[in-house]
C-alpha cells in the first residue's frame, strides 16, 4: 500500500507538472505576441491558390508570405476567403534581376520588381517586404555590390515611405553581408528607420557561418520579420552545405531556447514565417505548425 500511495502521489505530481509546463508554454506564446505564417514558395501543397491557402489555414497558420508580381485580386480573394493575413511579400525579381548586376538595365528591372512588391504588400495589408539586396561573385566585386545595392534601394525608399511598407533585407547565401555588424553598417549607410528599411532575419541561413542568437542581439530592433528554418552543421560537413537544410524543424543545430531568449531580449513581436521543408502534404504542414508552437513556447 505504501508503494501504491507513493506511485499515485508521484503520478499526481507529474500530471500537475505537465499541466504547469503546458500553461507556461501557452503563457509564453501569449506574452510574445508572435503569429505563425508560412512562405508560399515552401507551402508544398498543389492546387489552386485558394486551395493552397486553405491548406495553410487548416494546418494552423495565421498568415502567408506571398510573392511579388502575382495576380493581386486572386491573392486578395484567397486571403479574404480563408481568413489568412499577409505576413510579408517576397520580392520576385531579386535573384535573377539582382540589384547588384553588372548590367544597369538588369538592375533597373530589379528595382521595378522591388517597387511592384511594395505595391503588392500595400494591397494585401502587410507592412513589410522581403528583399535580397544583391549578389557578389567573380564578376561583381564586394565593394561594387555594396555601392550598387544601396543606390538601388535608396531609389525605392520614397515609395516605401508613401505606402508605409518597409523594405526588409534578408540574409541569404549571396556572398554578401556576411556578419551582423556589417548588416548594421549597411542599414546605417542607407540611413532610414527600420519601418522604412530594416531586416528580415533568416534563422537557418546563419548557421553555416555564425549563430542566430548573436545576429539577433546585434540587429536588435532593426528586425522586422523572421524566417523560421532549421539547419544541420553536421550534414553540412558530412554531405555538403546544401544538405544542411535537409533536416526537420527542431532536429538540426539551432539553439532554439537561446534564439527565443534573444528575440525576447530585443522585444520582438509580430510574424514568425516558416521557410522549412516538410510542407509537402497537409500532414507535413501540421507537423510544422506543431513544431513551431514548441519553439515559440521555449
């Protein structure tokens, strides 16, 4: 009987502890005021735009990151019918028509893409767009890319101010802006507040050469949006750099408790946007939202 009483007491304590943990998780989510969204390009579900948006809604997402240059009315209809919100809009030209291209005509096409994406964001009711600032390579030297990129973005600033939509620069594998200190210097040289030109911080992209929590600390209030993405440095070393992304959320090398603490320390609120593999079917989408919940409650 004594052992039975001990067992029951232990079980009751465990149940209370589990309830407390669950309550703490919900409290953390509420206090952080962070909403979940998914990048349209990684949604992975086939069908009409409405069907794809509905799949995101059914999986538990509150928003979606659309692409620039889409049919505006179709996007607005899908948002309205599903109840999803536009978390951000990703520029559709920044990889091919780069803002740092050697051809001035191509740079101008890239600028027009940024301007169109700003207009799309305004139409969809969001206040931030994702922009890759350019690419460095053998043909485009680092210092030249710096000058060209800033010059082109400054041309987009007047429309950003007019529309009330921020241009948010993303850290990507473009051989450019490779440290948080450099990112801050770049933004400072553009010379606008973060609600005009800020940062779209991609968590997974950093692990190749740094630590997300350190970037978050340095960028601080300049961060307008975050991409939630996993990366495995072990796979990177064993199988190649791109294979590092071939890992499920929470199963890579991101130190999520440290990342969430860093976001808390800068007072980040708003959208957490998934750009993560796994959304290849409705079940995969549900797995992603559940894992995002786990991360956001850490």
